[in-house]
C-alpha cells in the first residue's frame, strides 16, 4: 500500500451506515414491578427548574431516608454556567457529549449502572438526557408519569392529571407504591 493511501486512511474517517446503532439499551436487565415493600435502594431523577422544586425533591429524599431506605438524587440543570444554588447532586450541559447531546460523565454513568430497586422519574416533560439515563438504567423498576413520549423509558406509568406538579406526582407515587417504613427481609 502506498504512503499516500496510508495517510488518507488515517485522515479520512471510514463512513458508517445511517442505521448504525450508536447507543443500545442493555438487554440483560430484568425489569419487574417493585413497590416500596420490596425495595431498598431508590434513585430519584429530575430536572432543576427552581429552588422550590429542588426543596420538594430534597424533602422527599429525606422522607424516604427517614423511612429507612437508601436514596440518591440526580438533577439536570439546564444552564451552561454553574449554579451555586443547587445543593443536590446534578449534571449540566458540560456533562453531555458534544455530538449526541447525551449524558457522558462519571456522575451520570454511576447513576445509570447502580442497581436501584426503584428509579423515580420526577420530571413532567420529556428531556432527552433524563430519558436516556432512565432508558439505560439498571434499575429493577423505573417509575414516572404517563407521557406518550416517555413510555419506552419507564416500566410503571403513573396517570398524569392536567396541570399536575411534582408534589402531586410524589403523592400519586406514594399511594400506588405504598410508601411505608422499611422492613428488613429474612435471609
């Protein structure tokens, strides 16, 4: 092979087909219905809209932990600059892949690969990076509001009423999944 051909192969990228799968969903995960009685590790995924919504999610995390569960929160902050008012774990535009605009950071990867029993999606409109984390999650049961474009990323859909906010969604989740004090299972 000529020197020119070798240089050309290094410089010019090999074309890929249009239908090539860039991100594939994990197929070895068995999603199943899990309520609070059969759960221990709980993940909360949401977006940061204002300090009031962050306070609601923080109080919900504390309530869950008070009942004896392990709980982690990951927020998406839709701002390019760092926001010093966010005190929960978060990621922003800097943590997204530049081309695909999908989460690409150690924070988001840890959240995806952690084996949560319940992953609570507390956002009321489809946000691509949050949908990606939910879809790729290794959680047993992914719970969220019933929105047509989000149903592929969730295992349990909570009926959403017109004009519903995060507080009402949390109440609906607690009623359906029966939030009560954690009871240790016999081994």
